[in-house]
C-alpha cells in the first residue's frame, strides 16, 4: 500500500471513530460548539432589568365536575414581569378536590373551594377564585349486551352502558325488560332469563326520564345448560393505581354461563368493563359471585400499590434573561403506568443567574449557565441535572443556532470529511481493474456512509438528552454523499484532462 493510501486510510478511520464517539456524548457536551457560535450573537447587556409584579390575577373555570381536572392560570401585571412564580392553596371543603403544585384541580366530590394564587416574589399579591364541584349531568345513554340472541333459557346476560360521562354510575339508572316472563334485569344491569321468547331491554336516567338508551332485543331459546360448579381467581393479588387489569376467573370445564357479579368498595379499586381498576393505595376484598349459581362465590384480597418513580429525566434548555420558561422533565417507572406521586423539587445552582420554583418555572436574570436539579419529592435520590443557558439571545434564536451548528457544522461536515478520505483511499486501492471502478467505489462508499449514519444515531440512545432520528440519518448521509459527488466530478475532470493531453501528445508525435 502506498504511503498516501495509508494516510487516507488512517484519516478515514480517525474521522469514523470521531463520529461514533461524538454520538455517545450527552447533549450538554455535543452542543458546546453551538454555544460558542451563539456567543457571537450574545452581545446584549450582562443582565436584564428586573420587573416586579404589581398584581396577579387567577383565571379558570368556576365549575368543576367530579372526576374532571381543570387547569388555572395566573396572569401578572405588567406583562413584562420578570418573576412569574406562584404558589397555590385551597380553603373550604378541601376533601372535594385534589390540588397539584402547578394549579390543577381535580374534582373528588360535590362541594365548594376557594383557590388562591400567591406571588412568590411578593406574598402581598394574590388572587382567589371560588370553584364549585358537582356531578356532570347525564345527557346520553347507549346500551349493549354481552349476548344478543341464542341465549339458552336459564342463562344470565351482562349489560354494558356507555354515556357522556367517563364512568357511568349504575345507581343513577333504571333498567327495564318489556317481557319479564322472558327475562328480568336487576338494578346492576344483570339480566336473568326465565322462558323462551324475545324481550326488549332498555335503560333510562332516574333523574331525567327524557334521557333513555337505545332498545336492545334479547332472544331466549331452549338448550342444555352445563352447570357452573367451580369459580377461582387466577390473577395477581397486586394491582397498581391506574392499572386496568382483566378479571381472570376460571370455571369448571365447559360451564355454559361464565358471567359473574363483582362487588368492590369503589374507593380503593373498582370494577368496570370486566376489568379491575386501581384507584388508591390500600388493601381491598373483592367478592366475585356466579350469576348462574349465586351461592358460588369467592373472596379475593387485593393490594393496590402506588406507582413509584424510578427515573427522572430533565431536558436542557436555553432562555433569554428577563423571560420565564417551564423546564421540561419526565417521570418514569418500571412499568408503563404513570407515576402516582408526580411532585418534583427543583433547585438552581446559582439563583443570581436564574431561579426555579417547585412547578419547574424558571426565571432568567443575567447571562450565564446554571445547573438545574430536579428530584422526586418522595425519594430525592431519584434526581437528574441539566444545564440551562441564560443569554441575551431569545431562546428560539439560540435553539436554531444550536440545531444548525450541530447538524450542519457538526454532523454534516464530519460526514463529508469522512467521505472525502473514504473515496480517496478506496478509489486508489479497490476495483482498479474494473471498467466501472468509479461507480463501484461510489456505491460502496454510499452504503458505508448510510450505515455509519445509522450506527451513529443508535449510539445516541445511550447519551443523555439525545436520541435517534431518521431525519438526522438523512442529513448525515447527505454530507457523505456530497463528498462522493464532489470527488466523482473532480476525478472525471482529471481523467478528461489527462485524456485530452494524451491525445495532443499522440497527435504531435505523429
């Protein structure tokens, strides 16, 4: 191998390794070059003028339905107030709602509360709002049956009701059967067949007779029933808050009627749509009874567990001083379920540069970098840190500089340089005796460039604050492809020039 080819190969390998190593660096390190470039635009004063609030106004819905969540917003005067941090509190019937640190109210029972927002920079500034909590009115009903026709006499049938409410309370409904000699229906919507024939099943609201469901025909026929003699629970005794788990009951082989009635406390957990749903932490006994054989039942003690956070991830950001920003973060657990307790504590490494409240609202005061720490309130060992740059450049401009510097000056140019040395080496070494050498070399290099781009993006899965993107694979491959095209054009020009000179020499010789 020629000396120049060894140099080309060494540089080709070096830049390929640089690309892979760079892909493993967290976003804070990989964006350093963009911060340097952003400094060229960051020529404003060192700090922003502090604008104190003169008033705060709380806005949001004054009516809250049970089970619903409303978000309330605090507006400050003047509009360019620097510190917009607030703390929320409630008075009145505190058991009627739950309040999150960012001003979200969730209705739990009928009642009335007063929500108050108080400025953290000046506790004398506050605003209150009276919120009434009530049940959402039932306005529509739709009835369905687990089996419509071909029901053997003596079998039971389950009804399902959907409405405009997230959860339809059966205690607010009345059920009807047009022919009680054929089948009857109880207050829980369970149908018991008596004789062959057809009956119409319907549901209506107890509070408003004008709200009725569709009519559903039920056909009952003669047939042979296999008695239900065995009923056992085969599922786990642990259930997480928010988990929706099917009720796994096993019966004797070939039992005809496998419908069951489930009694829960509806506080710790509830039963809906043939599934158990965890509501709050605690232990609860669930009684499951066979509808075909009411004397056959089993009691299950279930433990409802909180979903614990196992990881918190902060996103790095940039902010123009004198502005506010809600820092983005995610709480995750070992399961796909949302973490039960979402309370997070925040802190800033230098409150003279930027401060942050427990809602994650960041306020920038002067130019500089601060380290923001977020920790899960229940277990503060679960924490994460991220760097926030406070500049005189507005955040959007800084983010654009950050993006194009990293993608174009960083990735695109690195891949282009790698492609240059890859083409120079491979063209001088491979396919020398092939008629279409340049085409073969180009295709091989293009395949390598695409593969390198894919590997680079996969490596970013291990780096904090970064992740794979097909768009980035395209940008990286485009940089490598540009090097190939440029080298192909240069080689063709050189070949053409050499061929022309050779023809001139041959002509002069003759």
